[in-house]
């Protein structure tokens, strides 16, 4: 295989990997653990009443 085609193939693989990484980065959603939903609701209710 000529050098130019090898270089092009390598570049295509790198671009695909970068694209996949960017998509993963954008779609990443951190896990929410140990969140007390009731206390959050109370906090928002208190802030709403103060305003």
C-alpha cells in the first residue's frame, strides 16, 4: 500500500475516533447519587415564598 494511502487511512481512523469521543463527551450524563429530593423541594418552596 502506498504511503499516501496509509497516511489517509490513519487520518480517517483518527478523525472517527475524535468524532466518537466528542459525541461521548456531549452525551455524558453524570450519575446523581444520594440526593434528598424532598429537602430540595422544600428549599425551592422556601425560596419561592421569600421572593
